[in-house]
C-alpha cells in the first residue's frame, strides 16, 4: 500500500463500520483522509488517524444534500489541493416487503445509497479530470447481485451502483480515472447487528467460509483498488463475501 502515501482520499460514512475501517486503513498507509459523516460523527476517526501520526480531517456532510457534498469537496481541494480517491460508502437500509414498503422508505434508500454516489462522483470528477488521475470506489452489496426478500429498495440501489460504475468507468477511462465496486457479503457492523438470531444463523449457513466478514476484510479490498497495483482494473465488481455468492 506504499502507493497510497500522501494520496488524498474522501471516505463517506466514515464514522462507523466499514467506512471507519476504510478510513483507518488509508490513514495507516500514509494517505490524507477526509472522513465524512453527519454532524460531528467522523471527528473521532479523524482524531484517531492524527493520533497515530497520520493526516486527516473530518467533515460534516449529509450525502443526500448536494450543497453539503460540494462544500466537502471544496474543503478537500482548498486544504489539500487535489482528490485522488473517492470511496462512496455511506449507506442505509429501510427493510420491508415490497407490498408494504412506503414511498418514503424507497426514496430514502435511493437518495442515500445511489443518488449520493452519483452526486459525490460528479463533484470529484472536475478535479480528477484536471489531474488526469483518480479512483472512485463504490461500496455495493452481495444483495445487489443475488437479491434479498425485504430489501428491494436496497438491492435496487446496490445493483444500480454496478451499472452506474460501469458506465462512468467507460466515460473517464481515457483520463486515467478508474471506477470500481466492492460488493461486501454479510459484515459485522451496526447495519447487521439488529438481525434476529435465526436470520443471522440462516445467513451464516449460506457463507462457505463460515463466518461473517469484518470491516477490515472490506477495507483491504478498497485499499487494493485504490493502490497502484490495481491500475489496470476498472468497471469491476470485487465480491468480498466469503463465497456467499459466486
Ligand atoms: P453502518 O450502518 O455501520 O454505517 C453507515 C455509515 O453511513 C455511517 O458512517 C453513517 O454515518 C453513514 N451515513 C448514513 N446515512 C448518511 C447520510 N445521509 N449522510 C452521510 N453519511 C451517512 O453501515 P456499514 O458500515 O455496515 O455499511 C457501509 C456500507 O457498506 C453501506 O453502503 C452498506 O450498504 C454496505 N454494505 C454493508 C454490509 C454489511 O453487512 N454491513 C453488506 C454489504 C454492503 P452517520 O454517522 O452520519 O450516521
């Protein structure tokens, strides 16, 4: 990961779970980490990275708000002069069977998981195009690949991210920008901690490697796609799911 030294990286949803692990890993690799979440939620991870000798700023951003996204990117450019990597990680679930799903729950998930990735990507493209380099990594899900009852809104966003990433990858490839998806399986975070024991056990039974993933399992894959070692990989969906879906 030595190629990540001094790279300027924006991570959305950096306050907890996968995003936090991604931010910490980039910090350890010597990158400059802009850790984003709502309110002051990302302050602690930025402090941790600085406390370990790294460089990091936290930024308050609700990714459903275009103006806040533009302010975040503006701050990163003003403070660090460039943006090398964007990790679109912020995400939510609002699970319900489709017949009972409200439009509000459908729209909230689309806005946070899919539209925000579009808006953040569009906003970083200007500096990346100027630099003629950049990495955009979108956090998808195994659910976007195989579906899951009760998650039609969530599955639609995660499948949507794949199409979005492949289309954008083709648009910007000649400018040295790659766009990829990391698709986690079931990872032990706040998002999955609410699952009832039977549902959790049923999920575990579907995982050939026999355990839930950790946020670090995902952070390692994101770090790889951001590194020079992955320079020739674009439009790819990297499944990190313990074999849950092959
Ligand atoms: P968590 O629920 O632990 O964390 C979600 C993160 O998203 C938080 O940092 C939260 O920040 C942020 N976030 C949510 N809404 C917004 C918003 N409107 N604006 C800014 N930030 C927001 O989730 P995970 O770490 O588990 O998930 C991270 C990503 O990985 C998601 O995209 C998820 O879909 C995906 N994923 C997770 C899997 C799992 O099993 N856990 C499996 C497959 C994919 P805040 O502090 O502001 O709330």
